[in-house]
């Protein structure tokens, strides 16, 4: 059952939370512009029915969350701390983070500043950007190579004119929503990703009948109405502070001071991009995925193109998105088991080499009991035959490694 709750820290956040069944991970969903937490309803409901937990906040400036006017309050570093408060409140030691669009920029900062809370990451319609290159500059540079003008779109959104046009009057909400949620990539290219295109669309109150929302789906109609209602009350000004904070790099100093080892995401990473996504654009995302992997920043990464989907793939193809996220959760379990084994191997080597002979047997029994228990817990949400296969392989690997170390030690003693 979905719960609507509020978290009170520096700012007040509204969010939906569905607890996970025992042994299943929780997904943290971070939406983009212009949307609210309901954008994840179709994906979250499907995951919840399968036993997974979901946490979907209205991010700062959106929906029922607080809407400060000061751009400095939209520091991605500060907002990542607010996410941690939600996780701590619900006693969630780690989650699988899913960021869409600008939500992916926040997910990246959550990894940089609080990596212990992320067991896996999914970027939807977005790239992974290093601290040395701003999200804005990276987006502009790569989009120009593909003949797109995202710079003009961003220049308008950070201007004083944007909130005035977007908030002009209630009758323009259908026009505004129809361009942002159009399923026609040509319209996006002509009006969103071209200089002056969005202004022209708003001034002339244009409307597109092509929509990512299905008229035959009651859930789609509910999500569409929730988003329209949230923004119909003149609430475009606060969300645009996200674009300003990223464009003017208000966290630049703290990000450049991060140690380089945090640039490497040593967790399973998934990129999802819609086949017809004119904003994320498959070519840009695939290129980023390959470059980051070759450079060693994303050692465990996969990229999936969601067929028959645009930028809003969670609305158009929720089942495909859910399947991809479940596969990511299984990679997370395997990654966790591997890390347990790596740590256990080091500990066991020390036990064998340095424990007094009389205590060695007891130490080994305790070690293997705790290790196999941890491995079983780390693989609980994988199908039945999978946990034991992984556990046997991992324990075998530890034994082989430790026996080799012990033999090496004995050979050294004999030489002496």
C-alpha cells in the first residue's frame, strides 16, 4: 500500500513509500523536470507487487514538497543529504537509486557524498558526468555533435522570461504539458531542442495531440492530471532553480575537492534510454556508457535501449523498465556477494597465518558460518537455484585462495 509521507529536515519533502518484503531491496526513484513523484506510479506499483520496496519523493520545488525561492537552496549536495534523511528515517541501509533526467544528476551527487547508501544505480535518459565537467557543459558539447540545440532550451529555462511564460495562465497548462509530454520526437527537435522554439510554442499556445499518456489507461489519466494540477498553480518558478544551480555550478568548489576514488562507481550501473528519446538521445547515452567504462569509472555497467519509448519510458513501457530494474537488482546481489567474499578472503588469510593453532579450528568454523550466512542473505531475492550456486562458488574461491596462501607460508617456513 502506497503511503504519502513528509520528511522534515532543512526543508519539508513529500514522498510515497512502499516497504519491501524481507530479502528484497528498495528502489529510490528521482524524477526529472517537469514532473512529480506520481510519474513513477506505474513502475513502483509493479515492483511493489513483486516484493520490492519503492521510495518516490517529490523533489525540492516540486509537487507537495517545499518550494524555496533562493537558488542556493537547490544545491545538489544539500538535496542529497535530504535524501539520506529519508533513508535513515525508514531504516534503509542501502537502496538502488534510479534517476531520470535531472534526477540522475542528484543521484550522481548522492553517490559522491554518501556512497554507502547506494547498492546500485540506474540512469534513465541521462549521462554520468565527472566533477571535472559540469552537467551543462557536457550536455551542450555532446548534443551539438548530434545536431541538437539543447543550449537554447537551457538558456530559456534559466532566464527570467521562463517562469513568466510557463506560469502565464491556467489555460496554457494543456499547451505546456503537451509539448513536454509529447511522444513525437520531431516536435521535440523543432520546439524543445531549438533556440526560441519553446518560447514560440508557449506564446502561440500551441497544442500537440500526440502524448505519452494513453487515453485508455486510468492510471495514465491520473498521473497526467496530478502533474497538470501540480503545475497549474503557478509552480514552475521553483523547479527552474534546478537548471540554474546546475548551470551556475553552485557546488563546484565542493565537487572538485572530492577524492578521485569516489568518481569510480564500484557498484552495478544501468543506463536506460528510450529508442525515440530526443532529449537523452540513445547515441549520446551509449557513447557516455562506453567511454566511462573504458576509462574505468563504471567498471560494472550495462546499457539498455527501451523499444517504442521516448524520454518518458516509465509511462510508455513500464513493464520493460521494471524487467530491466529487476535484472539490475540481481546484479546488485551478485556484486554484494563478491564484495563479501573479497573481504572474507582477506580476513581468512590473516586467521590462517596469524591465529594460534589451538584457536584456528574454532576461528575457521565461526568464519565459514558467518560468511555463508552473509552470502545467503546477499542473494535472497535471486531465484531459488541462484543463491546456493553463488555461495558455493564464492566459498570455494575463498578456500582455494586461503589454501594457496597457507601453502606459500609453509614453503617459506621450510626454506628458513
